[in-house]
C-alpha cells in the first residue's frame, strides 16, 4: 500500500501531513475521528455568513435565547496551582504544631464584594499556552447586551491572586469543569502537603465568589499517587514504578485554616456534584493495543482497543459534549480486560477517607454526587522522541494539531504491524472471539461487520462510576487482590461509561 492509500480514509493530505506520514508508508491508518462526525466538521467547512444585519432588530427575548444558546456549552479548564513566591512555613504550616500560628495569621480575614470571607493567600493560578485568553468568551466584547448576558451566565468572577483584580477567571459552575494540576514543594525527602491546602483554598475562593454560595460543581483531579488530598500512608506504594520517589506528607485538617475546613465541608456536601480522577491506561508502547486470553483458551490474542479515548491536548480550555453513555460501537469489547497505571479501588478508598475527615461518613443514594474514574491514553509519548521534536519544529507543528494526531495514529499502526505481523485472518477455532486484524478488531462475530462503518477513535475522557471497580469485575489481581498496591485488571464490558467528547479545531 502506498502513502496515498494509507490516508485514503481522509482523502488527500497537505504537504506537512505527507512529511509526517513518511515513516509509515505501507500501513493502513484510519484517521477518522468520532469527534468530527458528532460536531459536524464537514458542515463547518461550508462558507457561512459572518454578519447578519437584521439581528439588532430581533425582539430582546429572542436575542437573549441566541446568546444563551452560544453560552450553554460545557468547557474544561485546566489550571495549575503554585505556592506564593513568599511561601514559607507560616503561609502553609508543615505540621499541626503551627495551627495556632495559622489561626492568628492574616488569612481568611478579608471579605469580598459579596460579603464572603476569602483566603487572602497569594497562590498562583496558571493556565498554560494562552489558555487564559481562550477562557474569555467572545460575547464579552460583541456589545453591551452580549457582555452582560455573558457576565450573568459566568456568575463566578474569580480574581487571580496577587494581580489586584486585573485578571479574572469567569466560571459557570454547572457547565464548566475545572481540571486542577498541582505543583509540589520538596522539603528534604518528602513533598509537603501544602499543595492540598492550596487546592482547598482555591475551591473555597471559588465558592466565596459565587453569588449562590455553591462553588464549583464538577472537578477533575489527577488520580496519581502524588495527589496531596489522598491518604498516602495507604495509597503511596501501590504504583511500584514510583515507590522510590520522595513521600508525600499525609494530609490532615490541622494543616488548613478552620474557615477553610468549614467551607470545604460545605463544598463536599452540597457543592461538588462530580469528581473525576484522571488515570492513564497501562500501555508501555503508548498505543491502544493489548493482549488477552479468552476463558478456556491458553493462547495469547492481540486486540486493538479502538474506543479507548485519547487524551485531549493543546490549549487548556476546550468545549465538549457530555454523553451519559458512550454511543460508539465496540466499547464493551474494548473493556473486557483493562489495566491502569493506578488502582481505581485505592483511589476510591482514599477519597472516602478524605470525606470522612470532613465529617461525611455516608452519602445518601440520591444526594447527586458522583466519583468517577477516567482512563485515557497519553498519546504524546511518541512525539516527545528527539527526532520527532526536530520534525515538529521543522514543520512548525504544535503538540495538538491534526498532523500531530495523524502521526500518533501512524505510530500505533506501526507498532501493531511490528508486534503482530501474522494477524490478518480469523483463526480456525476462534470460539466466541475473532481476530481478523487491527482494522476489524476483536469482537463478537455477529457485530464485526458493522464496527468499521462508524469512526471509533475519539479525543475525550471516559467516566466510569467508581462502583464499577469492585471484586465482581476483577479479572486478575496481582499480589493481595483488589486492594493490592500492584496491578489489578478489570472486566468492565458490562459497564457503559459516560463520555466527555471534545470539540477539535481545524
């Protein structure tokens, strides 16, 4: 197959994409994206009218509906939190013995324009790669009417600490999902717990600037063992790949201000509606293929999990649609044997311990809160190789571009072809499974003919309810069962996850 054949799914490619694909000639590369089908990328390429003169003459109620239709979109906003430049032990104490100093400090003494106490801490909020500009909705500058509508919709106007109100983060708690990445401070051979305190201060400040006094409803946290809000005495060593790194001090209520304890308790009880813990699939090659053994079959079979989501990259503010269940075909077949770099069961256990510290012993079944595990694939691994960084600089490609994604899809095809060159036809005795090759994937023989009709590759995030990770769904547990600090493999084929599907640029 020549290079043109390799990209026949998307038609002709431009010169830069041809260069990007040069290493993958002769491979079948399916570059179709479910994102493009859902968001109608082809339709957006049709020229449209940028100006419609009669719009100002429409009734005000109709104009408002049009503004709101534009505003009512889910957004994910990725932020990094840093300690203040003048950070010291009196800012975020390292031990409970400094609690008295914390109470007497200048923090949580000032009130904002809403009359609510704010932390007063000068932690830093960073949104990388011009993401802050992307967080500002264009309706803020169209006209006075659109600006007021946008300001009312994004009812939380959070000042960036230390900038005297010159920079605001506009949030709508019901539609915006904030993904928090933390920066840790190493003291001796231990990371301090101040990063957890900074996260709590950040969430308390969001609540303080909410006129409805609810705060953020949807939060994404890194599910790794370096997250400072989790119980590290139990949680730290299960990821044996990082067990020799410096420990993180256990998080306790004595390390945060009493006002923050009260505010964060209220956030946990009635503010937060979902917490998503983001974890990577275990994939040494950075691809979506894995091997399995069907029940009663000792042979090792390869499988390409087309529906495993690829992590979103690029500007850290992006619109997405939230599916209650992933509609793509083949999801159940791709999840009958899944393995992660982190153990979801331990994440759930650690979150429960955090809630207990803040007085939440049990949650009612109908309280509306959900803890999710979100597995994704970190597809940046391949383009971080030195030769690829040179290629990307030469072509002036950013980490998120369609050409960059195309190169990753080519990398996956290359790895599959090298590891499983014999795969191409169904086996003589497949049992309930077939392996017709990477293009057709493994699955139920009655459904295999329809799998290629719909693009299954998606840039997005799965949301599995934490209840899915129980003893019933364990396929294999290394060492001491589901609570092991080593590898646990789950069968999630009976669970249909929710999906964040991101809108992609051209």
